[in-house]
């Protein structure tokens, strides 16, 4: 026998169908199971549910642990496996395809009533159920999950395609799905569904609905892996964020700012996290930051005193406290809201040269027509804040450059906009300035790593809003700024400076 032959786990070789429905690598499934009290795997009465089965990896790995942990209680292997698969492991598949895949992974047969199943059931599902259901439409949206009828309705879907009406979150009472209580709920839910907005590419998160529904089942332990953008952003996640950040039962969060550290080959803006919620836990949360192969750990509140946002990086907590100790005004009081002049990004009623009608400079960056950043617009097209056109201002694109690889740029190059100018929704107004010199000094501050690091404590999606500037202190625009001055002003240590510079790349120019 050749001992150098590597036989990979088949579940680690699965290609993900999309970045929305990601298969969990066995290593991550086991890392999540390691969070649980390990005595659970030596108890014949403990029940486990995966309400969003794809590959069946969680149930398979639980079965391995139970098989070992129950050996003293049930010495006969056949009897032991029969008890585990019939009485302790349960799942709900998200699609018909994944139901077959999950059963194959768990029972070694996609038909658990067949001759090849590890344990013979009387039915073709075993304890991994799948039921094809339809959305319940009201006003063009599903009342349960918010899916777009235009995208997922019967007229939009070819016969035989999945409806993506996931049974677990389309149940008025999830207790009716299985006639029992579950001690542990664990899984990796679907992440988003099209909501029919924009050009059809707009989507809304759906993973939070699985977390809500799982809590309704009142388990002792809940563990799920989900996108991390709920920390401070995400469409329709305000209530979920408030609930999670104020939940004293949140026991552990493992955070992956770079998705590839958790899901190789996948890029989900803002990264991912997995967490453990414990019904009997009350207090602070263990935060574990992962970056490449390095980890940092800290037990701390999910909301630091005086903040309304989760501070993602443990190393940033003390830096923020030093900055906040000076009690300075913050830039979110200066930055405009989106759509500052009421002109959308795809606005086209402009001219490339000024004339009597089109006399106001318009800053834009939509490249669909041509690449000119400065064009000219008529006053009638300015539907909001027309007085602002007469002030000099500094603009920044609301779309950040680059991907999730560190160090980040955070923002694109700022723009100093002269008087008699406006901008499309592409830009935010960072602040108004009294002179070109003040504008240059503000831009020098924005280009510092310190400025952009303080933004990064909140920003975890591609788009920037005024709320992302809530930790950035306002400075005096009468002088230019450097990182060295700012590090000294806030008393940062060499280790803290090194951390900032590992996170934020220099900005040229």
C-alpha cells in the first residue's frame, strides 16, 4: 500500500453553487462543533437539528462524535448507530438536490430505506426532510422571506426549477416541522435572495430569518455561520443587529474579515462569522479574530460603552477608547446623506461643455456613456440642497475600491469641488470648506491611514454612508495632517500603529 496517497474528504471537494449558498468545509463544521460542550456527544438523549442542510456535513460530523462518545453507553455498534441516526440527528434540506446530497453524506445512501444505507429507515427521507413549497405573495413580495415575485414567482421560474421557498423559514410554527424539542441547532443558511430592485441584481439578506426561526425553537445551543455585514450594515438588518448586539446569550463569535480564510475561493463582501449562542450564558462574548493563520482572542461586550456599533477587531478596542477620550466632534456630523443634490448616479441630462442653460459643474463617475468626471447641468435638475452648490466642498465616492484583501484602501481619492458645483449620487459630501487651502488640508487628513482606519471600524460593505464616519474625529482644517501627528495626538503605541498600518494601505499623491 502506498502511504503517500491522499484520499480527500469528498465534502471538502464540492464546488460552491454560488456565493449565496456556500458549502461548509468539514474543517469549519468541526471547528463550530468544538464550540459546544463536548459532553453533549456522550449523552443519548441530546438531539441535533440542521435546518438548512446542503452537504449534510454537520450531521455527518456529529454522527462521528456521537458514535465515539456513546460507545460506553451502547457498546453494540449497530445498535448505537441505529439510535444515533433515528433518535438524535435531524435535518431540513434547502433544495431537492441538497436533500439527496445530504442523505448520501449522512446515511451513505441518498435513499435511507435502501440496501446501502448505514441505518435502514421505513421511508425515503430518513430524518432529513425536504418539502417543495411555494412562496406566499403579497404586494409582489413573499410575506415570509421577502423574495421578489418577479424573480421567483411561477411565471418567472421554468417548470422544475427550485422555488427557493425554504421550508424552515416559511413555517408559521417551526415546532410543527418535527414533533420534538432540539438541544442543538447548527447550520450554514442561505445568505440572500433577489428582491427585484435595481436591474435585477439587487438582493436582500435572508440568513437572519434562519437565526430568528431557530431561536423560536428554544434550543440550549445555537451555532450558525453567516455573513458578517450584520455587524454594522446590510439591507433590512437594523432590528437583527440590535437584537444580536444586545443579546446576553451570545457566547462566542469567530470572525473572518477575509472570507477565503474560512471558505477558500469565495469572496463575500465584509467577510463571514460563526457564532455560538447559549441559552444559559449571560454576559460578555469571546471574540476570536482570524487573519490568515493568526488569531486574537478577547472576552468583551458586543457593544463597548458609548458605542452603538460592534467593534470588529480586538486590537481596535483600545485605539477607539483613546480617540473617544478627547470627546471631539465626529465626521458623521459633517458628511452628507446619500443623494445630496437629488441627482441619481445614472443621470444623463447634462452637457460636456458649459452653455447658458447648463452652467453648473456636475461631478459624476458613471462610465456607461463616457469617462468625463466633470460635466455641466441645468439648475432645474438640482432637486435638493441647491444652496450647497455655492460652497467649496470635498467629495468622496460612496463605492470603495478593491476587494477584501488586506491592507485596504477604504476610500477612493477625494475630490476638491469648486464653487458652483454639485454631484450625482455617486459621491458623498465629506465637508464644506472656506478655501482651496482648507480643502487640501481636509484631503490630507482623509489620505492618512488613521482617518481610513477609524472608518474601517464600522465599514464592512462596499458602499460608504455617513454613519461609517461616526468614529472619525474632526480636525482643524487650517493645517495639513500626517499620520505621525495623529498617532502622537492620540497616544498610540508602536503595536497599535503597526496594527493600523497592517490594515490600511498608503494612499498615493
